[in-house]
C-alpha cells in the first residue's frame, strides 16, 4: 500500500508533462495540416528528372612533369 504513495504523484507528474507536450505541439502548429503529408507520399517524382543526363564531373589535372 505504501507504493501508492509513490506511484500516484509520479503518474500525476507524467500526466502533467503529457498535457504540456500536447498543448505545446498545438501552439506550434503541429496539427494544422494533417492531410498533405499523407498525400505527399503518393505524388510521383518528376519524370523528366530521371531522363536528364547528368553532367560529367570535371577531370582532375595531373601534375606530371615529363
């Protein structure tokens, strides 16, 4: 029974921290747009980007003297 004297205050502190974290996230706008991130994964990449040739990297000049 003595353990309840320890666990009840700890659970109340953790509840307070959870409420504070939720209120902080709401104030910071974390829940403003819930639909766009779910749709972003369904968008296709730019099809022209895959067909564009990549420029060749510049060749290193050798310092051979002879």
